[in-house]
């Protein structure tokens, strides 16, 4: 019996999921991405070479692994084409390893225009989107007016759908937002070219997954605190980022999931606006940002940094049914004399109301911290748990106690092999 696993982020994204998916993908038949768009960024470092992916699953570097973009992903034709070209320029045969669901909605120029003008007009109340059209594309999916990948193979029908879609959005852009309309003919020409690229890759993911005899790895994007239902609403992404979305976004059935693995930074970051109880606006926060090189791989935006928030993590562990976690960027804490962990909030112990009660994004709670001694030594060359400094082991053991789940591996660097106590989690 095959064993399939969901890899999910438990914070506000940027936890290092790509590295873990890449690490585990050597043992699976397929890796399937099940939500989000090219607003995500997964960074892989193998043999010193860095690869940044936005749409294509993080198993693409592995020979013999099928990589699937599931129906829950909104696909930008330009972004997918560029990513394939980037990989092939590095000698990675992306097209021979990649499949794309025919049910994927497309992110078009009208979506980007709407995203940008909305954020601009929001002023001080902006959410902090990437401006790449992801939200408007998901809106069209729910409104049943989207153009999907399967549509691009019927030229006449596709042109009619595009014209109706652009008529609708251009009315909103010109009459409501007061900006110029988006040219529809350019999009029609682009999709004609895109159809030739994507035709050999397009598939029915239900049939594809049912036909696989090996294990499946489900790859999430963003993080659980950005989930459109359970995150820090309205400062969230436009899709469900929790483990349950692996089913609806892939074509797998409920019995495919055997385990959910959570990926967590040893501290906390978030990009964009919204509540962040353990955020640091001091020298410690600057140190985390500098040592962690905390800039978005998709947008280049600086990330807000703070201490690890186990109050929020317990919530996302519960929602996702997580039994194991990987602790990432552990080495970023190497220089701290004292390390703090947010264990609770003053003012409101209910995390849901604490995160969602104030639509301006300001906080009604204050963090309650527990302090632990730092180890003040380099861990980047450590590969076994016993070699970690005593204080580092104390930090890990305290996290296990607070979170109630196993810590399966600890990342001490960006490269694939920079792992402590990493062991096989999947049955061969």
C-alpha cells in the first residue's frame, strides 16, 4: 500500500517548503502542487546552484518524478512559459517531467490590472498582495466565468470566452476605477502560442493520479495563517492553504492522504500587511532579517520578522492534522545570546478573535514570551543531533514539548544536505 504525504507551511509562508519537498521527492512517484499561483516562491539549492520556482512543483529536479500542477492552482501562461524556459536553460528537462491539469484557471492581463488598481486605491488599508492577479483569477473561478487551460485548445470557443471576460473586467476598470481598458487581442494571440506549449503537458489529473503505482507528495504554497478561511482574514491569500485543499486541488481522493508534515521556521516572518503578535521592530528583528536574508523570492519585498509563535503554531497543527514538523533556518539563531518563544497572548487568549477582530491589521493582543539561552555558536556544519550545542538541543526539546509533535529534521543551511537528524519518513 502506497503512503502519500502533504507538505504544508504552518506560518505565513516562506517556511522552506521547497527544500523539504525536494528532499522527500527522491522517494515518490509524483509531486503535485494543489493551490496558489505564481505569487509563491520555492527556493532550492543543490550543489551550490539556486533554483527558484513559482508554479512548477519542487520535485522537478528529480529524474523519474512526475510533477503535476493541479486544478487548484491558477496558472499565468507567461509565468509558466518563463519557468519552463529557465529550467531548460539549466539543462533540466522540465517538459518531460511536467503535467498540468486542464481544469487550471488562467491568470490573464485583466486580472493583473484589477489587482494593481485595487491595491493602489486601497491606500493605507491595502492587504499587501503581490499584484500578480491571483485574487481576481480565483474570483473568476468562483463566479464561473474563468478561462481554463482546457479552453485554449478550442480557438473559436476560447476567443468568445476571452471577449466576454474582458468586456466584464474592462467595464469595471474604466467605469468604476477610471483607468484604461486592457487590450483583448494581445491576450488572444498569447493564448494561441501558449496552447502549443501546454498541449503535450495537459492532462486529467484524476486519471493520472489513479494510474500511479508509487507514492505521492502533495506540495502546498504560502502558509496556513494565510488560508482564506482559517488565516488572519482579511490579510490572507485567495486560496485554501491548509492540508484539506490537497484533495480538492489535485483530483486525489480522501483515502490518498496518510500523513501531513508541517514546515516551520525557527522564528516567524510574514510579507505584507496584517497582524503579527511576535513581530520585532528592534535590533533582534534586524538581525533575523539580515541573517535569514529575509526578502521574498517572488517579489523581493522585505519580510517582517519576529520570534517563533507557538500559540499560532498549535492552531495550525490542529487544523492540518500535523504529526511531524521540519524546523527550518535554525542556523539563523546561532548568534543570539537569548532566544524568545511566544507562548500566549495577553488581552485575548482566543487566537481566532485575536487575529481577525481588527480589520485594520493592528493588534488587540500582546505576546507572552518564554526566554531560553542561546548557543552562540555555528551550527551550519552540524549533521547529527548529538553534535548540536546543549542550548540548541534544549530549544528543540522545548518546542517539541510546547507543540506536541515530533521534529523530524532541522535545517541548518539552504542546501539540500544541510539537515540535522533528517531521516526517511516515507516507506520505500
